[in-house]
């Protein structure tokens, strides 16, 4: 599979976002959560895929993939969309099966909201960069990094570099793509305000104070602490 799977931090459900913007769960994590052997889940998925093939459906339910074992060996797995997950677990029974089904449905809903917030944050980031260009003549690279790090510190309590270290991420990735759902949602709310403040208030510390106070008023809880 050529598409890259972005797994969010500490996701026990094995859920992530493909470059194609599909929200998926891994068959391996589903097997683990429902207490089933992965080989049996693979078998069930392939059986469903065979039946879907007879119907000639154009919808995406399952995507072939693989993962690396602790011995660095590639093993097969499937990535399943919400519809694929629903088809698979429809027949799962047991004392805790319903509990896990509901947990996954809730997680799919949460991930969809996070994806929308991530797309919103990406689009509104252009407003912020345009505002920085207007407020600095000429705008230097550190002007942009300073503003983003200020927002990240308000949202998470850490800079981009600190977050990448803590979450074991390479320097080349965009940290926005690896923020947790509540973090990206808060960032999306702060960016347009930061853009406005950039063209109205020149003092960095004053902008930071106002943004932090605005973040406190939002219904979403802050993860980080105010930093000097």
C-alpha cells in the first residue's frame, strides 16, 4: 500500500488517518481489542471482501496493508473504514463485544471531528502566515516559528521541537498532523485570533497573554500550562 497511515499518539484502537483522508482502524488492533486471533480476523475480512466483490461495490471497506513485527518482519493486516469495521464486527458476540463496538463507533466519530479540525487548522494557518507577513517587513523564518511555537505552548505546554522529542517523531514531519484531537481543535480555534492580533498588536508577550486568556475561556480544557 502506497498511502501513508498516520497513527495518532497513544491510540489503543489502532486508528489513524490515511494520506487519502480516510479514517481507518487496523485489523490487528481490532483483533486485540475484541480478544480474537489476528489470523481469524484476516480470514473474516477476506471472506467479506469476497462477498463484496460479487456485489461489485465501488465503496472502500478494506485496504490491504502490512506491519513490522518486533523481529522487523513484514506481516499482513487490513485497514478498515467505518463501513468495513461495521461489516466485520456485526457478527462479533460476547460479553464485552457491544462495549467495544460502541467504543470504536465513538472513536470513529471523534476522529472525524479531529480530521475536520485538522483541515480547518491547515486552511486557517494561511491566514496567520499572511498576517505575519503584513506585520513584519520583511518577515523572517523565525517570525513564523515563534508564532507557531507560542500557539503550541498554549495548547500543549511545549514547543514543536519538544513535542517531536516526546512523541518520538522525526524532525521532517508537520507537528500539526500528530496533535491529539482536543489539541488540534483548540489550535484551530486560536489561529484566526492569532492572525487578527498579529496585525493589531506588535508586542509578542501581550499577544501571548491575550491568546492564553482566550484559550481559558473556551469550553475545551487546556492541556498545557501558561509559559513565560
